[in-house]
C-alpha cells in the first residue's frame, strides 16, 4: 500500500503568488514604474539646448545663447585674423602695402587713395588673402587718407595683431602728441604705438642742437640757391656740430611748383650749403649733398608755417 503525502494548499498558492509578484516587479522595473526607478530605468533623454538667439524683454535686446567650451574653441579656431596693412610716403608717392580680404577692398583703397593724393601718386602693393578679416586701416581708410594729407611725412600701419603704429618725422613734440591723440580717438580701443620722430627745425643759431640728425631753416632767395645773409650765423653754428663723422646735407622744398623745378633746385641748395660748410673748415670728404625736392615733407603744405618748415636743410650722420 502506497502512502500519499498531501501538502497543505496554502503552500502551493504561496509559490504561485510569489512567482506572479516577481514577474510584476520585473515588469515594473523594466518600464520605470517600480521602486527606485532612477536606479535601473533607462535615463530619459535630456531636452535639446536652444541654439537660436532669444529676446530679453527687460533689456529689449537680442541675447545670444551661451556658448559651450567646445563651441568657443571651435569659433576661435575658425576666426580669421586681420591682415597687416599700411600706408606710407615713399619719396612723394603713397604706398599701400599688406593684405586685404578681397579684390573689391583692394580696388576701393586704391581708388580712394588716388582721389585724395592724385593719379600717379599711389603705389599699389596690396595682396588679396581670402578669408582675412578687414583691417582697421581698411575700415578707417577715409579718415586715414585725410590725416596723411595734412600730416606731412607721417605713415601708419595696422598689424595683424590689431595694433596701430605711427611712424615718420614731425617738426615738434606737440605735433607728435596731437597725432597720437588722433590715432587713439580713431582706433580706440586698439593699442596705438606712437613712433613718430621729432626733428625740430632750427631757425636761429641759438636753436641748433648738435646730434646725428639736425634740421635748419636756411633761407634762400626765391627760386635761387643763394644763401640769405641771415642764414650765415645759423650755418656757422651747424658747422660747429660737424667736427667728426660723415654727414649728408639734404635739401628740401615745399610743394609750390613742379618736381621738374623743385628737384634740381633742392640739389643746388644742398650743394651750396655743403660748399659754405667746407669754407668754414668742415672736411669736404665727410660731406655729401642730396636734393629731395618736395618729396619728404614733415609738415602740412597747406599752411604758410608748414611750407616754411618744409623748406629746410637737414644734416644726417652716416
């Protein structure tokens, strides 16, 4: 006779309920509805970050979205540097040098320069570099050309670092400072380096200051190379500064008259001054004479005072 052991009913139902409960928990966790859902559920996708500009009602202005560090780095890599650009006076002609972003900018600068300085007085040495940012010297070209015309012998250059440099010769410290203030005002907040050189032009013997470069307002008869009597004392003082070393005696005129007249006239005047200094005991082997006409102005020829400063003799030590 076989003995059958009958287990209690509640034991069988207990296992059935446990299995069902386990299956429900597994389903709940899988769908994120169970306890501690953030533990095991699949993370919800983050909302997309807005990339379009939004309007700030309080400021009534357009506010750009904040850039991520990766985006900022990418933008810095793509940003184009401004090309170096400069305008300088080379023996009476204005040279445009450097790079511009396109041919249209090159043609505009050349046309504007010729309109200001005259046809045939502009040398185009510009090159086109596609993608380069516009230089401050290009953007401010109208103001620059007007300044160059009235400044005399100054030059200006905008570097590829955004800085601006003034070079050339001016007749006084005051004029140098005025030019520097103009550049600061026009190009702010860019940095401006004022490298203008002051060459004070001696009008009397008491004004002469010995150095490697000296200027003197030596008067001549109109259209002549004959030294005025009042200039003798001035040149005597200059002769005392030429005891040693080699010097160029450079003759300069204002812009009244043509180059065909001013160039040979300035050469004759430089020759006359050289001969006068030799007569005062300066060794002629240490003196050379060169006439530059009106090509190297240091002051504005539009005023009588400026023209007087440009009618000068300079002494440059080699």
